[in-house]
C-alpha cells in the first residue's frame, strides 16, 4: 500500500503553514486541505481503490494527517489571534497624561461654606434654622429688641430706611424676635438665624454695606450664662480646633443683659501673638449675652419663668480671619479666581485647625 | 474718653504698670483702645532758662540764645519767633531724643554753635490742633517759674501714659475722671478722693440780684448757676492746660479751660456766660419756638425747631442748651463777671438738636446720654472755686437755681438665688455684696435678698439683670463655669424640607459646573427695571450712591455684571448661580414681598476640553438642561413647561421661554438679546431665573415604587414633515393624547431642515416606546394603538414620511 501521497500532503501542509501570517491565509489553507474539495478529503476518495485489508490502515493514516492538520491550524489560529489582539492593544495605547474630558465643577461661595459649617454644628446640638425678612419693620429691627426710638445705641448702626417704619434689617436679631413671638411664650426655643444684613457703611476693605450674620438664641426655663459659655466653648473647639479657648469680656448690647464679647485664642499663632490677633493672642469673634427681660417680655415670654442666651457672629469676618482674605469686597465681586479657591472640601485635618 | 494715668492717680492711687491697668480695665468691660505714651522716644529733656536772646548775625530768622539747663549754660540757635529772654522753656540737650527718632547733636547753624534744641509742643508729639494758639507757631514757654534743669516731662505733666476708653453706650458713667476712678476702685480696691472746692461765698450788697426760671421741666428739669465776679482772663496753669491736651481738648483761656476741666472731672458740662452781656437779670429756659433764630458763638445763624431747648434772658435766646453758646453772651478777653451754668437737659432733645445741626461736642455727648444728678452742684462749686483760685474771681452769693435734683439713691432688690440662676454660679450673699461694694454700691441683706442702693452716677443700673451683670463683671467671667443647657423638652435639630432642598439645589448646580455668586440686594434704578415686568422697585429714602439706591427686582443684572467683571480679567468661560431675594414692592410704608430666587448665567463654553475640541455651548438649551436637572431632582419634571416669550427687552425674542409650573409662571430661561450682550461686551450668554419659593411649595410626599416589567418594550419611530413653527411639545402632546394605552415614552431624536425639506418646513423624528406590563405586546396590539397616533398627527397637519 502506497502512503507516500499522504506523507507528501502532510509535508506540503507543514511547509505551507509556516508561511501563513494572517487569519485569512490560514482560513484559505484550512479550506485547501480540509475543505470539501480539499487535499485531505481527496485522499479519502482514494479509499475506494484500495483492497479491503488495506483500507483500515490507509484510513487511519489519513485521519492522522487530518487531525495533525486540524490541530496545527487551531494552534496557529490561537497564535494569530493573540498576535492580532496584541497589535490592536498596541495601536490603541494612548497618552494617559492628557486631560480627561472636562466635567467642570463649580465652587460654593466661601460665605455659604462658612455659614453651612456653623449651621451644621448647631443642628447637632438640637437647634433649628430660622430665616426672616431682609426688609423689616422698625418695630422688629429695633423696638422689640429693647431699642426704643430714643435709644442712643441706634446711633451705632445707621440704617437704610425705605420709609419711616421700613428698613433693611441691620442685624438678624429680628428673626429671633419673630421666632419667639411665634412660640407664644412656650419654650424651648433653640434657633440659629443666618442671613444678609445691611448698614450704612461706605464699602472699603473692611466695611461693606451688605454682609452676613449668624445669630443663635436659646430660651427655656433655667438657662444660665454658664450654658452660654459652655456652648460657645464647644463651638470654638469644634470650629477652630480642639485647643481653642474662649474668653468673655463684659460689653453692651441693648438686647442682652449681661452682655459679653467673646474672644477665642488665636488659631493662627496659638496664642503667641501674630498679625491676625494683633499680637494679643485673642480674636474677637462673637457678641453675646443673656436675653434682656424686656426682649423676652415683648416677645411673650415671662422673664421670671424663662431665661435665655443669644449670640451673634459675622461669617464675613470669620472667613476673612480663617483664610486671610484681605478685602471684604472680594465676597461681593464674584471673581471666579476668588470663588474657585473654595472648591475643595476641608475635613479639619492637620493643615488647618480652624473650621 | 482719654484718661491720663497721672490724673487718675490723683483720684485713686494705683501702683501698677499702664499695661496691667489697661488690661484689667479692658477685661472689666471698658475697652482700652489705645495707650498713648508721652514718654516714648524722649530722652534728655529738661527745663531751661533763657538768659539772653540775640539776633543771629547771618540769618534773619534765627536767634542765638544763652540757655541755662542747670549744670551749664549753653548756646542754642532757635528759629521760633516767640523765643524771648527771661523765660522757662523745654530744652532737648545734646544726646537727647525726640519722638520720630530725632537725635539732638551738637551742630553749627550758619556758623553759630548750637548745643541742643528749644522745643515746641508739636516736637514732643502733641497734635497741632491741641496746642494752645499762643504756642502754635513757636516754642512752648512756661507761664510760671520752674526749677531749672529738672526733667521737663515731669514739669509738663507729660511723664505720663493716657488710656483711650472705647466706651459702650451704657457706660456713660465712665465719661469722667470720677467714673474712671470708681471703675478703677472696683477692679483694684482703694479709695476714691474727689477734688475739693473750698470756695468762699461773698455777700455783695445782699446777693446777686438774679433769677432763674425753667418754663418747661420736661426740657430743663434743673438749672443751677453761680456768679463769679472780677475774673481776670489769662492762660490757665500749665498742669491744667496739659491735662486738657492729653484729654484731646485745646486750651483757650483760664475760664474756658476750667469749664472743660470740670467737665472732664465730673462728666457735667458747664457753660460760662459773660454776666454783663446776658442783657437782663434773669435766665429763663424753654423749648424754642418753631423757626426761632439764634446766632451761635461760631457766628452762624441757626433756625430752631420746637424740640430744641434754649437758654434765654427772658426774651431772646442766649444759648442753645447743651449744644452751643450764643454769640453775644460768650466769654471774651474783656469779660469780668461770669455766670456759670450747671444744668440738666432733656437727653433726647439734645441728641436731636446736635444731630440735626451736626454740632457734636464733649458737652452734647454727655447731655444726650443723661448726666448724673449727684455731680451737678459739685461741678458748679468746683468751677466757681477754680475761677476763684486761677482767675482771681470773687464767688458772689449762693447757688441760684430752679427745678429739682433727684439726689436720693434708687434701690434695686434682687435675690442671690436669681443672680446664681442667671449666671449658673453658686455665690454666697456675702460674695455678691462684696463685689457690689467695690463698685461703691451699698447693700443691705435680708436672708437671701439684697437691697442695693444705686447712686445717680450709676443710674444706668435699673433692673436686677443689671446687678447680675455688675456681679459677674467684677467677679470676673473667668470664674464662670461652663455647662450645657438642660432643656425642659427634647426637640430634634434638623433642617426643614425646604432648607434641605435649597442645599441640594446648590450642590447640584455646583456639580454641574456653576459657581456660587453673592451680589448686593441694592441696585441702580436702571438695573431694577431690567429682566422684569415690574416697573417699580422699592427705593431708599437716602441712598448712599446711585448704584445702590433701590432693591433688586431680578437676579440677572448683577450676574451680568459678574460675567463682565470676569471676562475683563481673562475669564471668558463664566458659569455662575446666585440664590437670593428679589423684592416686590407693596407700596411705600409696607414691607415688600420677598421672593427667594435662583439666578444663573452661562457665557463662553462649558466643560471645554481643549485638545479634544469638545464643549457645551452657553445657549438656551444648556440653560434649559440645567434648569430641567433641578426640576428632575425635585420631582417636578411632569409639571414644568416652557413657553416661548418675547416679554423681556433684554432677552433674545426667539430664544427665550417662560418657565411654568402647572399653570403658574415661575421664571424664565433664554439667551441675552444680542444687542444687550454686545452693549455689555459679552458673547452669546444664556441666563435663567427661577422662583425657588414656588418650587419648594410643592410637596412630593414619598417616592412610589413600581415593580419592574418582565416583558420587553417595543419602539416605533415616526418621521414627520411639519411647518417650522410647530413645536416638538405640540407633537408630543398630540401623541400622548391619541395613544389610549401602552405608550411609555416619546422623545425627539432628530430635527432637520434644509435639503430635501421644503422651505418653511422641518423634519422631525420621534421615537415612541410601548409596553404592556402584563404580557408581551403583539404586533396587532401595537398597531391598534399606533395607527390612531399616526392618524392624529396627520390630522394635525403633519406629513408622515
């Protein structure tokens, strides 16, 4: 039995497959040998010319070639696919240092951030946030706060009037008066009142005819001045760093009695004395006191039964101190180069101990 | 109030440094704003005696002086016109220092040796406007003999530091040396010694023949006066002059200076009349008649109002009470007989008068806060005594007066329990009484109750809370413990739904690339009329400037300003939002309606990736997309519609839409009118403004969950040719109305105008999504719904391609 034809085909295939370098040629080669009219299929057709005893051996030899060719082609296919993938990956390689598609982020205003931080602290202590009118009546802006028309302290805050009785609020305190009034003499009252306020100041680096204020008010039975001190101490430590201390200095506000100014130990120099604290080691940051009995009474609370404390601070001033902002007008010109510096969140890490 | 330490020590000796003194006073509640140290930068300053003065041979304006400075007599060249022989002067010796880093060296001036310098007060650091006129253009000359060679600062009472008190309005008691002394006593202990007035009353011909009458006790509750005859007008002694200078008052002559000096001592303003110019033998006080005239001593004629108080001679006003004297009754160089006024005036009236006439003085500042009754007579006697001593005057007769002084101490009753409850402290009755006694307040105790006697100098203390403050203040706030409130009821601290939503809106806009702006609520009249259909804004009575004269009606004008401001600083891509109020006038005299508004502005490009050349333009659709993302977050998408509007002059008439929530207009979005943008040097710019209050009013309750459908959705695309004016919204509405079931979603996926589409027409392609949640939709079922949809579109004028 002559099987030389079989070996010839196998040799020819082995030679041919070596030269194949792409998927398409390999497919052609596959068809050339294993296709319906292929060379290996052609060998099978020889079978009929063989004797019965030769047929099994011949068949086995052809099958061996077929399976040899099949496996070589499969192997080759894998190699070619790997090569093709590698080439594609190589081709698709990009410069990862180029910028990503921009999804530009906006930035919160530094005053909003400051106000939100302060709000969140007091919400944690059980306070609610109350807002009020920016255009107020003389009654709520002054009289209900123990500032009758003849009161000399009205000189302290020259105001923008629209008519004899209507003005832009000079502080957020009218919100306190309105909040108390709405409570109809029933405590507890625990509110934080943030908002814009207006005073007749010429705009310069340290004055603005419009600025922001946050006030807090607590009214209940048995509220002590020590509660005010404790609350503000906690606030100072939370907002300006765990090592901050506070100092109360007697002062005067018509709506509180006793009244105090509250200083915190300087968060920049830690009390050593620097330009932020004007070398005193202390920064004046809050005005506060025990709610004046006249204020309680006018708002419908019995001053024998109830007492309370109130405090107020300026987010503009706090943000200026904290970030070293040199000009209050920067808050109101809305230069993106300014606002966008306040984009990233702060988490009270070790860079800054404040807010 | 400027308080000299040297002067204070005369009232109450305190042996501490100026730093300790001012620190303790500050912690006690009177802020020491500044300490002025008159010794700073001064060395080797002595009293010299000018023995002779000769003209400098080479210079007309210079004199060559022989000056005895104690151990030696030196030659000093001096340029002052008032230098004269036989006078005592201030000499800075060679090697000496003067403020401003000036060193005195041996020098030659035009050939003449000069060993030292004869000084003016300005050269010692005293502001020119406090220097007496006679020394203003030259050197200072002592008006009494001095010890030659002694320290000149001591001789001048300038070996001293002065504290500038920044007083809160309630501390009028500290507007005097007496008040400063009592405050010092409260903080340091010791005793206050008031200056005495051992005057001699002369009975000349049985009295002074003068009467006082207050026509209106409301205007003038008390008026006291004394007559001092035969005064000699001359300079006051140096110590008095320098104390006035240190307090910020320029010395004039002995009579005026004594009046000011006593004002500083007791906080009681006085007025000195030339008795012989009063024009009658009576003082009558009253409210002025409306439009009554007076010429004040500054030579100006003033027209008065019936709230002003005048001192008259029974006929004509001779002084504007507490504010300024009249011209003809003023003390002059030739005055010999003086009437001293010491009175109480209605504080509110004084404040109104001095404000209206813009005449603020040391006197009016005290009267308008109310002066203490207890010093009225003491000050009157003191001034009479000083006139006797330093002006050679003869105090004639007794005090003449009309009205009542309230010299009884008032009383406040308070319990220790009350004070301790308000403070959160645990002070004993004795500790409280001790704190109060340091303030000079007498206390009687009865068990836990304290009865506190309040002298009139502390008439700011009226209620028990005032006492609580004085106790805390003197005891020291450092001793106050720290605690947290124990509430009668626990209530949660949280944001309201509306407050939460506002925060979410802000954070979302920032995530979309808009930064937050804060603008002024006050704007110009012109801007108040832009981007609004309101023609009136609420106007200030007295605006500070035209730019801030009226309340804003829209957020957009200032946001445009912000965009321009940034564009001028190389920031071409600007995306800003602002949350704030606009104000709708309800007429003068009423509070306006305040509406919380969201304004936004987009100019340049958004999300611009340069190297890819991709970006989002600042056009109508971007503004709308941003607004829609907010409506989606608030769950309001289904209630929102946009309606084309030409209602804003500043907006592009073809690219602006009013935003409606349900049936109500809540804002607008669009592109700036090209002309308006150009006028502001802006390129294409989109803006939006939304009434946030209206958005927040809508309560959405809870999210309703729906199970996911197991069955597939089927889509059908429809291509239509319609007239250009037909809006996508109209077609979508037609489709929704026509489909009776299964329709889940419709959206436009292509819009085309141009080739193959007739002029005035456009091609729109819409995709409709159908779903049956119960089972898979069959073709027949879809056709049953879809066919009427197509029919409705055709009936509406659309051609289906």
